[in-house]
């Protein structure tokens, strides 16, 4: 019976003969190996754990400062940071700098010949951190250096002489690339405001450079607001090679008792009649274009009041990426979607910021009327839009006109707060998304409360691509001229000048100093106010536009920013 198995395997006799032949061939080979045994590979009995010179006596212990209150969560995070590349997420004011300073102190003991680099994104933050680290753990100033305003030639000598360096990531990146400092010499890299470690930011470039040449160094990254999405947090973890995340929120048991009591009130502002009128005008003007976009099936929203700038731009990108649609149809559809995106931005500004913000934005976007009718001109120069622009111009020319109901609420709450507070030196910080809205808030407060002293607090020079950049070059020049002429000694004038030109880091530092000293008692800040700068204690925090990024703003409100 045929077994279906090859005959060579079934035939035992053939198999035995094959086995004998193989034995005969292998015998000489085994004999040859026996005569010439393989040389033994030398293996180090105790391979070095690091290329850095280690103080073995010091390595058996670590120092933990007790000159301040010992907090369990800080102690635990410090101990983990010795052994892992750690991302520390703590609300502002709960001691991230203390943790960094303690880790730095011990690394200076364990690796006496190596360098430690503390990076912060801005010069004011760098200066703030070196001062804090010296005060917390008593790191000897003779071993520390701040690398900011020195030229590269002078920095080279300092890199050789000192051990602990406080600087911006851009300085470190440049000095590594130019060979001013050896990447192998760095044993610890401390990264402040680690949420910036995205894309091609200098933090990531420094880490990539060290990875090429340095086989052993530790990373300690710190932030109060890592990201608003899981993917955003994962990007930071990947870029900084984080192996452990130490995350504490206001609900964490081990930090709860160190938080001060705070009361959160939410206010809902209904659109004013003026805002409703403006929205109706825009909806009427954009409806024909929206109908065409719906018929072409390139945009799903059918209610003009619900047009969204982001979804319109996303639909445009999706359309252009569709290879099954002819190019001519793609670009025609794109034109419709771009107009819808502008309409969406107008609606957003009206709902969140009011008439002034809308008028400033749309006046810059609206092209001059040409003789040839186009799809765009059908919207931009629709009779409803023309009437609306005249209506808005009359409103914004009135210096007493606020433009949004939220400004009335802010004024009312500030009045109530300062009338009832028991602390004569109470201070307030207001967070706003756009610079122009921050200035509107300052103006509204000054017009309503002569005793209050608000000031704007924003970043540096404007980005020409920013949607907040709504003034033409001629308007900027004229406005800057007027602002400089008026900038004598009033807070309003300096706020206007800052909004137009941006605030240098020197101006930021001076503004914070005046705020702490009481020259200003209200600080109206854009996101720059969340970048870890020590603005002192405040009693009231106002989130003017929570819809922008509530996750980003709220975790930053730690105990050092308010009193009970």
C-alpha cells in the first residue's frame, strides 16, 4: 500500500547507508577542529557602566534637602528620576524646580567631571531657574554658569570651567554643532517647559545630537501642561526618550493637601443684539456659496450659522488629495471652501470676541471691489456685508463701545472682587487667546474702573502669518507712532505699544516686576503667561476665552498663583 511518503525515507536500508557516508565525511572535520580550537574571546569581567568618571564613594548615597518641607510626592519623583528618563507633570507651584535642583545636586556628586545642562525656552525663565536652584539646594555658584548673552568665543571658556549650565536650547544646539562643547561630557539634561518638545524645536535637536555621540546620559523633563491629546503626549515621550512619566493632577492624593482652596465660577455670555445682527448678515451673504458647496458634496454643513473654519480647511485638503477628481474641479471647489473658511472665522470671532475683533479681522481680509464679478466678490461685497461693515465702523469708532457681553461680565466681576476682597494688595490675571482681545480687555477695564491698573502681557514680535496680525503695514506704522507719542506714564499707552510691536523679554521681565511691586494689579496675558514664569501670587484668575484650550490653561493654575 502506498504510504505517500518518499521512498528514500521509508527504505531503512538506504537511510543507513546515507548515515554511514555522512559519518565518514564528518570525522576529518571534527578532528581538524580539535587540533585548531576556536580562540577564546576576551570578555571584561566588570564592563564600565558609563563612560563618565564616577565617584564611587558618593554613588552609594544621595542627598535630599530638608531645609524645606519634605513632601512625599517630590521625594518619590526625585528617587525615580535618578534611574529613569522621567517626564514630570505637576501643576504650577508644586515644586518642579525643587525636584530638578535635587537631581542636579546629586549628579554633581556622582559625576564630578561631567556637565549638567538645564534648558529653558526663554531668557527670563533661564534667569529665574538659576536663581531658584541656587536658593533651594545651595549649589555652589562657582560651579554654575548662565549662557545667554555671551558670544561663542567667550562661551567656550565657560564650558571648560563650569559644571552646571543654565541656558536656552538654541545655545546648546549651536555649541554642540560647532564643537564648542563635547556631547560626551553631558551626564544630565534638564528640560523645562517640556511641552515644547515637538516638531523641529531645539529641545529635540539637542537630544538627537547627544544620541549620536553620548551613550549614557539622563533626561529630566518638566511641564505643567504636556498636551491636550494622547498623541501629543506620546510625541513628547518619543522625542525625549522618556521611560517613566510622573504625573500629578489636582485630584492626586499625594498633592491634594498642598493645594490651596479655590472656587471656580463659570459664566455664560449670550450674544448681544449687535452680534446677532452681524451673524445674520454673514449667514445671508454666505448662503449661496454654502448651497453650491453642498450640491458639489464638498462640504457637509448645511446651516450657515454652523460653518466652521477648521472643518472647511480640512475639507479643502481632502478635496485636493483626491486623485479621482480633475484638477480644474479641485481648484474650483477649493475656492468655495476658502470663502467658507473665512466666513467660519468671522462667526467664531463674533461669538467669542465680539464686533471689534470681527471688524478688525474682516476689514483686512476683504478685498477691494473690482469691476468683474467673481464668486468671492459675491460674498465680500454682498449688500448685507456692505451694510454690516458700515454698522461695525460706527460702533468701533465709539470709544465707550465694548463689543461683547463678556467684557461687561469681566468689568462687573472685577468691581465686585476688588470691593469685597480683604487684601488691599490683591492681584488678578486674565488669560486671553488673541493679543487684540487682550488689549480690548485692558481698554474696557480702564474705561470702567479708574482705580484699577491693568497691563497687557504678551510674547515677542508678531508672526506675519498669525491670524492675530490684522493691521496693514501703513496702519501699524501710524498706530505705532501714535502709541509712542502717548506712551508717557499711563498703563494703557504702554499696553497699546506692546500689542503693536510685541514685548521683548526685557519688557516682559520689567512688566512682571511692576506687577509684583503693585504698579499694576491686573495682568492680561496671552499664552505666554502660562510658560512657567514666576508672576507672583494672585487672588483671582479669569479665563476670558475657555473655548480656546481649557486643558492647556487650567493645569497651570497652581498654588503660587493664588491665595486662599
